[in-house]
């Protein structure tokens, strides 16, 4: 049995103007925390946001036993607040935890943690069109011990931060053929901390050369497109929506899944398959209309205007009538309550 969540609120709540600040800088007033010890979850609480006290021996600081999720709450047109696709995020969180040998979180502990925190901090859900409340559930290993082993103690936490438009400009990306993000049998399909630390260096190099992001390729051939930075990669070629299949090295993005579902419903041809950088270069060289974009919770759809493949730059289509914008709009309409939520994606709190 998971514990009941106790709630302690701040006497005075303040919502600051966070619009001008970079994404994720300002947490809301409260956070959720539960402790895992002796094989069970306890002390589940919503409390005022505060810094943690950790032993310098805490295992998460040394061996990367950390897992996170990223999801959003939206204010609907009728003023109600919904959390988008809790179930799908829970499934992925559970999968990541299993892969990292971390304790299972019961489903109602996960969803109650999120909904009770969002309720307490509901003033922080932006009401304007592009705004949302970014929700970050995560778990860290806290056992104080230098030895390399699975931790016996953990914290499961949730923090939130108001979010506005993520990328303002269409991206310039470079197909990466020297470094890889994930290899078969590795942790590429989980949201564990180490995947991101390892991606900084190649991304940094791409930035030095004038690109915003890398397009990762597979670890064996450096040929097949995998992801776009920390987003799933999607292309529209000849009106067909193409995205790399989930082969184990690619994260099963919730936005990816939502966009594919919406596209299929709209009668758009969808292909989940391998797509090589050569196929991409050929389509661009033949003058085909190619849309390219990243799909993820933070940006939803991040249009790509330029792709560099083997030192040659190609331009992608970013015109107003691009399919990617229609798909983004459809998702937006579901979240806002403009379009019926036929899949039950919105959890209204
Ligand atoms: C989180 C993430 C995504 C996008 O997943 P969403 O569920 O759509 O936010 C894609 N790739 C990587 C590597 C990620 O970490």
C-alpha cells in the first residue's frame, strides 16, 4: 500500500512574471516528495519548494541511478486544468525505473502526486495560448555509500515550472556521424540522467559550428536517423509522415505517439521505419518538399529549417501550410478543449 499524501502549503503564494525567463528556471511554490526505505514508499508529501539535504555519498551523485519524466498541464478554454497523457508517461517512467533497477512506483502514487501538486500550484498554470505548466517527476538513489551497487534508498519527487514557447526560431541541425547517443542494448529508450550528460559534448561541438542541435544516427552504421537532440525526429516527404521506428535505441516519445495517432486519424500516410541520411539527402537534392521537425513535450513541434548532411546544407520546408503545424494545432485543440478528446488523453483535475 502506498502512503496517503499529506499537504502543507505556503501561507502566501506568489506567481511571478516568468515569461521572460528561460525555460525551467523558476519552480512553482510547492513540490512533491516521497521516500523509499525498507522496501516501501513512505512520507508522501506536498510541501513548500525547498533545497534537499543529501549526503555527499548519496549514490545518485556518483553512479547515475536517476530517472525522470517530462509532462505538461494546460489551462483549457473553460478555465479547467488538465494534465496531458498521465498514463503514457507513467508507463514510460515505470519502464525507465525497471531498466535502472529502481523501485516501482504504484500508479496511483504517481498520478496522485502529480494531480495534488498541480492542484496546490494551479495559479501557476499559464492561461495564455502558448503557455503550459511543465511537470518534472523524477527519482534519485539516495543511499549514502561509495560502493557500486543498487541503492536501497530513493526519493521520488515532482517539481513544476511554468513554460512558454520553447524554441522561437526554426532550427539548424547537423547529422552526427562521429558520436552516438545510444547503442542497441543500452539505455536509449529510457529517460535516465546519463543519456543527457553524454550528449552535451557532441551538441556543444555542433553549436560551435553554428548548429542548434544534432540529428543522431545509429551506432552501427552512422547512417540511420535516430533522434533530433532530445526530441523524436519526424519528416514529411511527398506528403508521407516518416519517423524512425522504435528499435530500442530511440525514446518512445509521448508527443511522437500523439502526433502519429492524430496524423493517422486525419488520413495521412504514416511510416515508422528506418530512414537513412542518404535517403534524406536524395529527397532534398531531387527538390522534393521535405518537412523536418523535432517532437517532444517541451517544444511540441520544433521545425527544422536547415539540415547539414556530410558538410552540405539543405533547406527544409517551413511554410505556413506545412503539415507539422496542422498536427501541432490539432494536439493543441485537444488540450485546450476545442476538439473532443476521443482517446481520454486529458486528465482534468
Ligand atoms: C523526452 C524525450 C523525447 C520526447 O518525449 P516526449 O514524451 O514527447 O516528451 C525524445 N527523445 C528523448 C531523448 C527524450 O529524452
